[in-house]
C-alpha cells in the first residue's frame, strides 16, 4: 500500500521578499495558477487517494496547509513543534502512518518542486513501490537526469542495474555527494553516471523505523514514546519530548549508513525552483528578457524579474 509524506516545513528564504517565514515558498504560486504544495498533491491524487497522503509541517503552517489542501483530512497533517531537521520528522510520521496503514510503502517528497511530465513521474513512483514490495529492506531514491552543470544540487553516483520495472532501470547507489563547484559539476555531467539528488525516496515504514532504532537509538526512543501515547496525551508528549531529539538530516542519520540503497534515473523534468533566477527557465519573458507578473510598465529596462500583486509598478 503506497502512502505519501509531503515535507512542508521549509521557510523558502531564497525567495524573499515574496516568500516570508509567515508565508513560505510552498504556499506561493510561482509557476502556475496553483501553489507549489497544491501542485505536489494534485500530481499524486490519481495514484494515491487523499486518505493516504500526509503532510508534515511546522506548527505555524497548519492553518496554511488546511487552506491550500481543503480535501486533505485534518488528521493527516503531522505537526513538528520545532524544526529538528528531516530524520526525526520523517520517522515520527512513519510511526504514525504505520499505525493507520501497517507496513505501508512510504514515498517521502518535497512540497515545493516542479515536475513537468506528471504521467512519467507517477509511473516512476509506481515502479519504486513495486520494487520495495519485492525488496522490503530496500530504499529507492529518484535521481534526476543531469541536463546542465549545477552547483546548487547534491548528486548521486550510481552503479550496476539491479532490476528494470516498467522499462525504468533501478540502479545500485555508489555514493551521495554534496553540492560541487562548477568544475566538478561539469565533470559529473561528462562522466554520465551521476544524477541530481531531488530529495525523494521510497521505503517501507517499518524499514524507516528499524533504521532509526539502529542508527539513532535515543531519538527513536523519544519518538516511539510520542507515537505510542494515547490520543489525550499525544500533544503534550509531542511538545515535551520532540525538542529533545537529535537534530539531524535523514541523509546523514540514515541514508549514509543504510546498505540497500538504489536509484531510479528519472527524466520527468524536475526542478526545485530554488531561487529567483530559476524562474527564467519556466516563465515567459518580454522582448527585453524581463519576467513581469502584475500591473507593470517598463522603460529601457532589461533582464528583470518583477512580481507585484498589490500595486502598479514602473521601471
């Protein structure tokens, strides 16, 4: 049974001043008529019903999640009382999802990325789900086709093919590497065995929990106490114990220590829209290479990105 966990606690600081701590990137309409989080959920709905889609977010964004995702059951919003990086919030979410859907397969996905070929993305998720069903200790990550030397992304180096499902190759992961300099990024692209790390992975809830118990034992004990508390005590336990967990990313805490990690090289057109300049790849420009969104007039102005939702502007 495939479930989705959407990570929606980020503050989107690189899109300031449009993105603020009160209204971060995942709740903005950057490349269409829907917010990024709405686009994320809508591309999942044809393969995962809403009752199996979960969102983990900071407590201050609970109201925004409800406003943007009106079809999402309110109990499927998992609150992180304080940001403690990705490993604790993913494991706590896995524990809570495991109670509702035992031994589910869980796709962990960012809330604010762009995917162009949604049909191929859905097929790729289904292939990962099938592989994990056949190999329940496996972790599948989706690696994005490298189309340019990019210093803003981490990379995945892959090795031999382990399987092929729906004509998609499933490869053994050699290693994860951090964001490179431009020369190294060009080298990765030329070598042809590297992929961008899009922060998407698919694994069994029981496997996540087991790996956390093995590698982050003190954090596991605290999270288990929270997850196993009664409904009347849950909130109190969450706010009392969660700030005591180790603040560590899932990459460092679990992924780098796990053994059965594989990757599906993916070409469904992915971008994390990480900065204002990345909008140039997706928004129309005028004859002077300006991107204009709102009531805006320009005079002898070139190469600008202007967003004004509330008042007219002149450059």
